[in-house]
C-alpha cells in the first residue's frame, strides 16, 4: 500500500519517542500563550501553527510521496476530521489567553473519557459498567479542575471544555480512518485545509511581530506541531498504542514546569488534585481497553 512503512518492535525507542512528542506538544501551548501575552491575535497564532506545520510536514513527506501525499481515500471524513482539529486548536489557544497552561492541559487529559463516551454512538462500541463508572469519576475530576461553584471560575473554562469535545471527535475520526489513510495524508490534509481556511481571517487581524523573539516563536510553533505529530506516528510504529497511551500524562508535569519557568504561574491544589483524578480514570479506561477480549467489560 502507498506510503505504508512496516511496524518494528522497538518498544523502548517508541516510549522515548512518544515522550519527546509530548515535549513538543507542550511547546505548542507554551508558545501560543506566550504569543497571546505578547499581543499577537489568536487567529494569527493558529494560522502560523498550521502554515508552519504544512511547510515542515511537506519537507518531510513530499520528497517521497510527492502529490500522492494529498490523495485521500475518504475525503469527506478527512475534511470533517481536519475541521475538528483546527477548531479545537482555535478554542484552545483562545482559552490559553485567560487560563494557566496547567488548567487547559489538565482538562485535555479527559480526552480518553470523552472518546469513550463518543465511541458508543459513533463507532458502535460497547462500554461496560466499570468503564462507565470510570467515565463518571473522570468527569468529577474535570469538575474539580473547573470549579464551577467557585469564585475562581472563569468563563474561558467553557472554551477548554469545547476544545475537549472537538479534540475527542478528531481522535474518533482518526480511529475511523486508521488503515484507510497514509501517515502523509493524515498530516497534510489538516494542515493544508487549516492554512487555506484561516488565511483570510488571520490577514484581517494580522499584527507584525515587534521583536526577533516574537518572530522566532511564531515560526517555531508550526514546527513544534509537525515534529510532535511525526514523532507520534513513528512511536506508534515502534510500540503498541496500549503502551504509549499513558505517556501523554507526562504533559501535566511538563506544563507545570513551563508555567513556572515561562509565566511564573504555579499549579493550584485544585488543578493537581483534579488532574490526578482524571489521570486515574483515564488509566483505568486504558487498562480496560487493553484487557478486554471481545466483551465490554
């Protein structure tokens, strides 16, 4: 099949590669928040993220795939998947303008929970009682982070929650297209569509960076995205998804470090406590997915 590279059993390398990908994903959010604070409009940041991704991914895939990298076997689903991805990015970068990076990252950790819920009606998957209870526990963790009962609640939490839903739909669509599309197509379509759709909106609010650092970060954010996603693809070729899935939770530590070093913002007890609940729930769902053998529980 076009562009398909055979799997290799390199578990340790796969785990390390996935951890490295998480570092780049953390760099995306850190860069977006820093650019927001510097006065760069959200739409311009999102455009730079995907335009840069398109350039870097093109440099990686096009020499081997050429125009075949854009040939989709399921274009309608690929368009929908792409809109879910850059829609979630827009809302996430908007939320980062108001919320600490640890809060948006922790809410994003509920993706396995949201994916489990959405997979029932969309993919026809069955969920047993114990996994359903784990979903409920994970939702409690989200409430602990969001604190809708507290004066500390910020309306931007709704942006992060909507980001969570859109990102979950993106991963559900990715699961639907697994084995249907090549890695190159999965990378090129979202970045190309996002670049084309966002270009006129970015131009309307375009603000020229004032410093060399702002220029550097604006150019780098797309590279962080492209490299992170390419590393993720490589990691999944070297190790089972069931082994790699928990690696994403290392981002809570990385986001906390980025918040402290870059923004002088320390995570709250509520964020850490809710994050632990969400992580525990997500790990349980992951374990049930790994252990099940044809039955829902």
